């Protein structure tokens, strides 16, 4: 849950980004996918 908490705090403080650069961690990609579904966002990863 820490990756999800970090993403939520970052979005609250800085707004929703269009693109996020992440490493190849599966948990990070999963968190962004879940966030996109819950908030109807279109955050892309690179």
C-alpha cells in the first residue's frame, strides 16, 4: 500500500500528471492502473 499512498499524496499536492516515468516494478504499474480505474484518469507510464 505504500506505493498507492505515495501516488495519492503526490497527486493531491501536484495535480494529476499526464505521464509518469517509473522503473520496471510491477507494483508501481499496478498502482497506477488501479488509480486510473478508480479516478477515471488517463495517467500513462513510460
